[in-house]
C-alpha cells in the first residue's frame, strides 16, 4: 500500500556458520569468492534475512568474519 512500516522480530537469533576452508589450495581466495557471492545475492525485504554472517577458517588460528547488513537494518 506504499506506507512505510517497521517490523521487529522478537526473539530473533543469528547463527554464525563456521566454514572450514583450511583444506583449500587458496583458502583466502576461496573465502573472498564466497563473500562476493553472498554480497551479490539480493536481500528479500519481506522475508529477510537482512543480516548475514559467516566465519571462515583459513588455518587453525586464522579466521575471517564476514558480516553483511542491509542498510534498512541499520
């Protein structure tokens, strides 16, 4: 109907998937590739999610945290 509204998800939780790339030939490059794919995927404003996260394991003590937040969720 064209009228802006806000919906707050009560009790919402955010799972952080751990993606182990330590066995890849180029774990950093693979993490970047996956992050780019995630960023290229549009957010559905009616169903979400408006926040996406992942933790990429590149080596036993080397990780990358990826956080993507739609500007409407800020």
